[in-house]
């Protein structure tokens, strides 16, 4: 079993568009304890679920709970990761069951976390040596957040996301995630930021930490996010920001008790509120965990 942690962006500065079409970025991410889980079993694919052929081996993908079933498609980053791992070792027939808790298109890096976990889990399942550095280029090819999450903890990110430096991990502090039903597409948020031009107006209510350049673009595409930010602040979170391309709203508190109080007060403004802690890893292999049934 492999756990995949979501990330929050703590400061995200966006520069110009690069020749490859991506934006130069500089910022930090911290992985936190809202997790997806992958169960990977080799031997045979599960014919009852979506199956693809990877270098001659059948690989099935089941996504649960039911709300997330639509993610079981060929483009899922888990299957793209499988195709990448197949460049390192002969794949075996494999069944993958992905249990999702991280919301989709929320700015929390859920798909990237799943991809990072699939890289590690499939390397172990298919007998690839996990030498340091081996997965890095595969991770970068799968998406800008995959390598930072693979590294896990508190990570400084630059370039388009491919330059990463571990700076340890937050150990204290609690995160309250305000999750709405809205979803935002990352490319659209970056495009909206370009349309806003330099120095977008951030509003007249200064907050303690407001350093996510994508926040104004996310608010322009999904104005309800502003209500979520206000609700999280009014609920008592001393630090509030939008994570990455949003629309997830993050409140930071000093203690679990404070986080739970903020979560309870802010719950009416979101479809789901989650209290999470920083974790020093992005992918956690749990060998010996009960096999998929
Ligand atoms: O790398 P990833 O596929 O996650 O990025 C999704 C989209 O977000 C890119 O296609 C691009 O439009 C935008 N993006 C960007 N600059 C980055 C990261 C992402 O413009 N550094």
C-alpha cells in the first residue's frame, strides 16, 4: 500500500512565460496529512475495471469512492506513471486500486500525489531498483508538482517545478482546508494570471501571509473562493491563503484544538473542511499492509 500526501503552497511567485509555455515559478510546498491511498497487486489485472495494456502487461485501475469513478480513465496520472515505470522494468499484470480523499482540481496536487505514489509503488511491485535520482526525470515529465511531492516535506520549488530543494518539514502548525464544490483548471488559472497582467489588485484587506500570485487569478475565475477566504479568516485562522491554483482555501493555526474550532466555525462556507498536519514525506510505502480484497 502506498500513501500519497497532498500539498499546500506556502508562497507561490509566478514569473514570465518560458519558451516551453510554462511559467517560471518560485515558492515552497509543504506536504500535509490529507492522503490518497494506492493498493497495488501484481499477478493479474482486475478485468472488472478499466484496463490498459502497458508494454504487453494488463494494468487495471479502480478509483473509489464512487464520486471519483470518472477518474478511472487512460489519462489518469497513475496510468501515465505506469507507462513511465515500464521504461525501467518489464511490467507485470497489475491491479491498482486508488482510494481518493484529496479533492480534484483544488490546488492541492492530488493527481500529482497519486502519480508520485504510483511511481514508487510500481517500481517496488515490478522490481525496479529505487536508486536515488532514478525517478526524478520521470516525475518531472508527469507534471510540475510530481517531483516536489515525491520529495515531500517542505520543499523549495523553482524553474517550472523541476528544480527542488528540500528544506526539512514544518513540524508544528495545523492546516484547515476549506474545500468547495468548484474546481479550477491549473492551465486556466495561469492563463487568467497572464490576462490580469503584472501587479494584480489583491483587494484592500491585508492578511498576514499573502504571497500566492495565482490567488488573484483563481478569485477572478471562481469568485466564491473570496467568500471562503473571508469565512476562514472570520472563523479565527490567523493565516489564510488559497493553495496553488485553488480553489482550496487554507487556514493555518498553532494547535489542533484551534484548528478544530476554526474548522467547525468555517464549515458552513465549504462543502468539506479537513484538519491536517504537516508530514515530512509525500509518498509513504506501507509494505505488509493488508492486500486488496
Ligand atoms: O505541469 P502540469 O501539467 O501540472 O501543469 C499544468 C499546466 O499549468 C501547464 O500546462 C501550464 O499551463 C500551467 N503551468 C505553468 N507553469 C508552471 C506550471 C504549470 O504555466 N510552472
